[in-house]
């Protein structure tokens, strides 16, 4: 198995997480400033090449009732464009409450989340990836 890259798509920053080569663990990798679409695509393409990524996950920010708002539609469009550009499988993953969870995690470690937005984005991407890996393990054992 090759690595999986997870993306927490924000308005200003994009959190990135990466699995190990066996698909067991998720690590926060970095945050990319979201300047322009070509800049973002080039940065992600470089990571895909550098880490030999075989699948990309994009967080889907659904409303609490499961409906889609403007941010969810933007994530869908981004995922479509990313799949065409990378020619890799790109999957949307429900990311409801990952930013809240990431903020709580930072708070429990004594970090001031208000001044750690880039860290929150990376932790949120890690949570998206952990959710996917856990689901894959559960489905593999059935």
C-alpha cells in the first residue's frame, strides 16, 4: 500500500496529513497557504510525488443535519479538479466537528488555539485521515 494524503480545505490555509506506507497511522504534515488555485495544486502535486501518494482525501464540511452548504459544494468542486489534475483517486470524507476536535486537542495540551490556526488545520486533516484509516481497518476485518 502507498501513502494516503488528507486535506482539510480552509479559506486561507489547507491542512495536510499523511499516512505511513502501510496505512496504519496518520501524521500531521504541514499547512499550505491558499494563495491561488494553481499554487495550491502545485504544492499538493509536489507532496503526492514526494511521498508516493496513491489516494487523496478531502474533508467535506457538511452541516450538522448532513445537508450541503456552500463550503461543501466548494469541497466537491475542489475534489473533482484535484482528481483530474493528479489522476489519482480522490475521496470526500465527512469532516463535521474536526476543527472543534482539533481545537479541544490543542487546548488539552495547553496551547492557545486562537493563535495556532495552522496547527488546528493540520490536526483537523490528521483527524480526517484517522477516521478514514479506522473505517478501512474495520471494513477489512469484517
